[in-house]
């Protein structure tokens, strides 16, 4: 099962070092999600990450970055719902119901389905799925290798995500909450936790 990490919405000093270390530990895909931020900050971050990992990065904003940095692809969501008209390459998108996944997944390389559990990173963003509904979607082959689970994913429920038949798990809050940019001297806790998640997802 794929393990995908989404960046924090804001930039911080150690970010490029942590992302590089995550790739070194076997991160499959990084989603660069920096809503409402100037493109120059994303460009700067990308220049600090070794080129060899750019092919594993998907951007949620400033889609021209895909070509400029030879990234893996782009991600569509409510803020950026359409790909550029002359775009070709990898596209993923966000979905928020079983019905939406069913209708949209055939058009994309993969889709995010959320929130599977109550969100760790977003306040008052609660799961809308019952376990039986997910089982039913699995039986109907709506949940398959093209569907990535997002929302409240942590080490306690990662194996359940695997069991539901998802093609991947998308991690955000559970990982980044282990690093405080203002206080922490190093980011070992993030890397150690990632290794634990990676082991469970493999």
C-alpha cells in the first residue's frame, strides 16, 4: 500500500531537510499543499530538495511548477478544480463521498477519499463514513488501488485502511504534529514515526 505525505499548509525552516529525509526512508509520494501562498516560496522549497525526488512530488498549487521542476503531477481540489487546458501528465483529485469516488476515479491516476476518520490537522472536520459503508464500497470495487484514504490516518488505524482495500494512506497531522518548528532541536521524532508508518503500510 502506498504511503503519501501531505505538507503542512505553511512553510518552515527545516522543511526541506525533513522532506528529503522522508524520501530517503522510502516515502512514495509527497503532496505539496500550500494554499494561499506565493509561488516563489514553493519554488524555493523545491530547489532545496534533491532533483532525484522531484518525480515523486505532486503540487496542489501553481501548476506550472510541474514542468519547471519536472514534478510527478498536479492535484485538483475545490480551490483548483481544473487542470490547465494544455496539460498532460499525472493528475489526482480530492473526493468527499463514495459516490464522488465512483464517478471520478476513472478520470484520474488516483483520488483522495476523505475524511475517513476525524481529521487530526483540521478542526471540526469529522468523518462521514461508517465502517459498513466502506466495506460495501470495497465489495463494489469502488475502493481499490486508485483510491487513497485521507483524514485522521495514524498508526492505530493504518492496518484497517489496508484491510478496507485502499491503494494508499495519506498522512498529514499524525506526522507533522511530532515536530514543533519553534522548539524542537531536531526532527528525529518525525522520521522515526514515519518509519513506523512505512512498516505498517508495506
